[in-house]
C-alpha cells in the first residue's frame, strides 16, 4: 500500500502556528501600507488640481463632494423590498471622475445609515475591523430593534460588500483630458454573522476607508440625522451640509435630482415629499426657514456647517 504521509522537502522548514500568524500580520501590514501610499499619492495629485483650499483635516474635495453627490436613493417600503436595479452612477469633478457601481441592486438611504454607523465605529476605534452584535448595530439608529431591522442591516451589509468605488484622476482639457491614475475597491472586505450569538465581524476596505470614508461622515451630525424619520429628509440634510453658505436657492427639480428622487413622479408629488422633508428639518431646528414659491426653493440654515 502506498504511503500517503505528507512528504516535506528537505529545504522547507515548517512554521509553527505563532510564526505563521506573525507572517500573516506582517503581510497584512505591508498590504495596508501599499494601499495607504497609493491613497496618499492620489490625494496629493488631486489637491494640485482642486480649486478649493483645504478646509478639513483630511483633504478638501471629498468631504464637500460626497455630501453633494450620493449613491443612496430615498425609497418607499415597496422599493425597499425590491431594491430596483441601477447600472451605476458617475460624477465628473474638476480633478477627475468618481464612479459607483452597486451590482444588481441600488443602494438605499437605509444602506447609507448602516454605512455611517460602521464609519462612526471605525473612527471611534481607529480600526477597519469592527466586532459588534447585530442588536447593538441596530440600536445605533433604531431605539427598538426587531427582526425586520436585523434583516435590513444584514441586507445592507451584503449590498455594501458588492458596491465598488472607482476614482480616476484626469489631466488636460476637453478631448485631451486623459486619466493619469485610477483606483478601484469595494466598501467592505469581509462580513461574518454568528447566528447563535448574532455577533458581527465586519472589515471595511482600507482603500475605501482612507479615500472616501472621511468624506462620507465629515460634517454630518449623526444624532441629528437619527432624529429624521424620512429618507428624503436625510438626503436633503446630507446635501445641504455640503453647501457652504447659510442660504441656498435652487429649483425644486434641481434639489430632487441631487438627492436621487424619482424624477418620473409628477411635480405635485415631488413637491409634497420635499415639503414634508423641509418641515421635518425645521422641526429638528436644522432649518431656520424655507420657502418654495413657484417651485423656486430657498432654505436658510440655522447655523453654518461645522468644520472639523
């Protein structure tokens, strides 16, 4: 009978578990350092072209850009059950292009809530790896978690896992504008759920965390946001936080498009939903006042956006 014992070449020295773990830690550190260097290089190149002076502690363009544009859609209860298909979204900037693709399901404001909770936990713990119970994660945004909120948060994690952010740095003008650097990565690298304990282990992609994470959470008061009930209210809040001025004016449909409202809705329905959002923002004292005569919207914030 053939001896099936494992044969180890003489020139290979097996590692014990501790040595193997140390090597894995070293490899992970090297990978993270490589990503950090790539991100730092990209930030430097973008800052050379960004027209605005630095305002935040990270770099100026993303905190502002990512509050004015969003891959998250306000959804009805029916849409939350189906998550309509979207092929992706793309935004041109003064320095390049941001593209977001979320697979065969579009991202909802509910998914944004889950992401913001994860970013807050990562910021507090200064780590990309988060271990938390599903109950605690739900409790961050829902005072009375239930089985439905458990299901929604886990569904959000699945969609965030499949969402890819692509960044292109472009140089030149007009037809001569060409990419000089491209970066691509998803939001989450890993997610695990223990069904016996309902403990989650989640790893945020370090590329997303360093390149985009700060932009998603900068200038947002998560406690104030949690007091807003409507998806449209939360979307309007994010958008207005990206506006530097105390007063902001635009056409109703400009606002609706900016926050990803369904523009196929009749104008009276868009108008109704925006009015509900403005009343809610007024109720939590974010807005001092607002007017919308002949669909020309003017809002006055109670205070200027904070600058971290």
